[in-house]
C-alpha cells in the first residue's frame, strides 16, 4: 500500500501548487491536440485512398460502386487479384533466385575442384 500513499502524496502536491496544475493543463491540451491532429490526418489519408481507388476504377473502365456492399465486393475482388499477382511474382522470383544460387554454387564448386 506504499504505492497508494505515494500517489496520494503526489496528487496532493500537484493539486496544491498552481504551477503544477498549469503544466498538467498544458500537457493535457497538447495531448488532445496531437490526437485530433492524427485523426484528421487519418481521415484525409483514407479520403485520398478512396479517391485514388475511384479514379483507378474509372481509368480501367470498371463500374464505380454506388453502395457500401458493392464497394466491399469490389475491394475484396481487387484484393484477391492483387494477391494472385503477388504470389505469381514471388513464385517467379523464388525460381530465378534458386537458379542463380545453383549456378553460383556450381561455379564455386568447379573453381574449388580445379585448384
């Protein structure tokens, strides 16, 4: 229970001194300001992403969704296409990397055996 006594003393000290109260108020205001600023940045970022997605749909000739359900279906469909393309690219990269490593290993082995 020493912790509770220590906290009580700390609260009494802070609340009895107006300078400490002012410092806490400034810190609280800065904290609220930072949180609001991050929320606004998040909203703006999501807005830009949505606008870019709509422009992409228009550019590719796809229909722009008019309801939230259509939007969800459209996004999930495009995400699955992106996953498929990414997995194919990763598979090709693995194959080419494996081939290069095997060639380099063979070159090194031939070099060692020649000596």
